[in-house]
C-alpha cells in the first residue's frame, strides 16, 4: 500500500500530468505537490504524485555507495 | 527504469552486505529490526536480502499493511452496503479477498453485487459522476500516504457539488501504532526501519516521540540498496552512540515532509480512535471526515455502526501476533495448510503486502 513508483513528468495541464516509466504511461494528479516541472521525477501512488525526487540527493546516495570501502 | 534500477545494483548490494557483516563481526548478540511497512517485507524477500545478511540480524514484520489491520467489522459493513439497492462499491484491489465474518467482497461480487476495483479515489468519483442515479461508496483504506489522495477526491467532490459520492474511512496513522509497539514490554525491537512513503508525507520530525524509547530508527527507501543501507545505518547507531531518527531515503523524504499533503489531511480529516486488527483500539490513530464534509461520509449517511466489543478473529489465526512482530507466519497452524492465497483465512494472507502472503510466495 505504501508502494510508490518513480515516474517522469512528460506533460502537464493544471492539476493533471502525464508521467512515464519505461513503456508505462499514465495520467496522474499533481495537486499534492507545489511546483512540478516537465522532466521532474515524481513518486506515483494511487493515481497521485506524492513527492518529487531530489536528483542531487539521488546522485549523492549512489556516489557514497560507490566510494564506500566494504 | 530510472531511479529504480540503480538501487538494485548487485555490486553495491554486495559491498553493503560486506559492510554489514563487518559491523556485526564477533557479536554474539542478536539484532531484531522491525520493518514497519509491508513493502519493505516484500523487498526483503523478492530480492533475496536474507542471504546477504548475517544470521544474527532478524527482520520482524510490523503492522504497516493497511489492509491487514482493517478489522472484520469494516469488511462486514462494506458487504452489507454492497447489498443495498443502487449501491456501487469502489475499492482498491487488495480489499477484495479479505475475509469478513461470513464472506468477502470478492464472493459478493460473484453473487452479483456491483463492486468495482479502482486505482485511484478519483476514478471512484468519476463513476459517481457517470451514474447519478446510483450511490457510490469508496472504501478509503490506507495510511498517511493514501489519505491525502482521498482528501483531494473529497475536495473535488465538494467543488463539483457531487451528491452521490461517499467514502467509508478506515484510514489509520502510523506513529500512534509505533508508539504502542514501543511501549509493549513483550516486544524486543533493537531498531525500526520506518516506511518510505508514509514518511514522505509526514516527515522525519513526526517520529521524534521515538527518542523517549531510545530505539534507533532509519527511514529507508523500498529498493534493495535502500534497505541494506538502512540496516547499516541502524547498526552504526547501535554501535556508535545515541539512538536517533535518520533519513536514508533522502532523495524523497524531508524533515518536515510534504506540507501541502499534510494541510489537505488537516483540512479534510479529523483524528479519531481506531480499531486495528491484532493491535486492538489505539487512541487517536484513525482519520474520519470533518463535520463540514459529513455529506460524503458513508458512516453518517448509511448509519453504519461498529459492534462493541469488536469482533475477534478466528481462534487459530495468528495475524494479530504476526502484525505485532511476536510470531512469524510459520508459527501459525493455518499457514500454508488451510490458509493459502487462494483460500485466505486472515488479512495477512490476503493482502499482497501481508507477511503471510509474502512468506508463502517466496518461501514455498
């Protein structure tokens, strides 16, 4: 139930946006977020975007893991 | 798939696994970490993370499966509503097979009741718009991740002056349940792996009450690297000092959470006591529609009453104990014998995020 999928915003109009992940495209509602732009990645849950992915933080997490000594 | 595949990288998982092994090297003690959310349980099994962890780290499944903790009387009431004239019941898919006292929504649909699975509460609202002579009830089940989405549907229903749309709320809040678990002296939890997307909404600061219990906690994402990094962070906390609440999933979760979503929650819902299957009544752990939205409240409109005292589960069903982390599915006499995904006896087997369903899928 907590499941949310990262999807990319490809177009938007008012409170609606079209998002894409791989071959899956879907129309969702973005009313729970303040400013969503084309190219943003959002977490999609039950037909809504519930949060934006912070690309910088995402990159940093992977960098930390890559540089980590086991 | 971007922002998914990178967090499933096996080389990095292996590195984290070795780091975790190093952290507990030489320890004779056991570590019991509770992963609150069913989605974490699923990741743990789906990606075979058990094999990457040392034997003395045990993961316990918690009550973070909203379908699993929905009590029997809610299902019975939903079935009763389904039988009323001109009603359309709309619901998320995983509620369909949850057993009530005598039947399930799935069985009732087979008998001819109009029960429809929807992906979003807005879909239910559309059905109401297209069927003005019918009354549409949406079964609003979910935690803080889902409740704001229903809040938007209610506001939209009010804006469009829709008269035939109702929600029957079973919404629940995670922090009060965690508080109750932390207070239970029977449970031995060395750390919490906190839910990713509930936390995206409520923020890290919502868990500050855990400081009182000195239990380390990490908000971890749902991908394998997220969980492994989260476990490493818990171990670091235990070894190097004061327990705190950390965010591993910082690409999504903020300290203050999603304020707009929180405002929607406050605007549409009021906090109430709630009955959790397996945990009993937890004060101020549920959400009900505020008075100004009572026209959309199915409980009000259809005069739904819950039985007092609440109905008890079938005797041998261990779902309650499993949700508290006191037992694992294999401890239940019904598991995989009488209780299977095709013939579930309790909610933990029905929901795709229920412990029993996941154990059954990945262990047999």
